[in-house]
């Protein structure tokens, strides 16, 4: 994976701040899930609904490698 330069990291942090301002419930949801602890074998599901009502849905079962990625992402967040 390519390393990010400080400018890219700053841009992502600003974008995350704006995202959380626009969607204040999302970070609270993430904190609640993190407090419970996502473990190997946890199933995550995501449903996307377009403005026209079309739905896309998928799920995944968390593996050890996924937990490592989540830990790296968490370390990047303020």
C-alpha cells in the first residue's frame, strides 16, 4: 500500500470532520460498535438505497486481517 503524504492525511481529516458535521449520528454509531468490540466472526451488513428506491445490499464476516485494517484506520482518526 502506498504511503500517504501529510497533505493527503490533512485532506482526509478535513473531509471526515465535514462528514461528521453533516451526519452526526454516524460517529456515535461507530463508537457504540467499537465499544462493544468487533471480533472475528462478526457479520457486517450494508444496504444502499438510491433516491429512486433501488437497493444494494451486501454483508461480510469479519476476518483477522479485517481487524488489523480497522485498527490501522482507527489509529489515523483524531
